[in-house]
């Protein structure tokens, strides 16, 4: 039988302030991704029937390149936040949790870097 109050049990477990920051980052990226996903889907559908040079010309437009870069950054960051929540909730061993979080962060950052460099390479004509 535990005679401690719920407040006494919760003390010393850390600050509850980080969860709201994570929550707001996830909501902000979701709001950003809604119109960008619609834009990307429509353009992907339209560009699928076009030739390679037409697609390169489309991507060389500064507006399209910037919107695509914002989409890439937001999508990867949103995915990383979501996977982090799943890992923190379902992996209970502390060392496995930390290893998975590091692995996810590294893989997401590498994939994001490759996507950004690919867009920049096409835009800058390298």
C-alpha cells in the first residue's frame, strides 16, 4: 500500500515544460505541411506527364525551389518528431531508447540533407 499522494509521486520526474514545445512544433509543421502537400501533389501529378527538361525548368523557378525546400525540411522534421514520440512511448529500456533516438535523428538528418542537396544541385545546375 502506497501512502504517497499523486503529487509526491510526480515530484522529481522532471519538468513538464518540454512536452508543450514538442506539441507545438508538431502542430506547426502539420499546419505548414497541409498546403505544401496539396501544392506538391498537384505539381507532381502535372509534372508526371512532362519531359525531363520541363521538370528541370519547373524546379529552376525560385518560387518552386523554395517551396520544395520548405516542404522537405518541414516533412522530415515532422516525421522525426512523430517517430520520436513512438520510440519514447513504446521502448522502455533506457539504453535502447537512446540508441533508437540517435539512430532516427541521424537517418532523418542524412535523408533530409540528401534531399536538400539534390534540389540545390538541380537549381544551381551543378
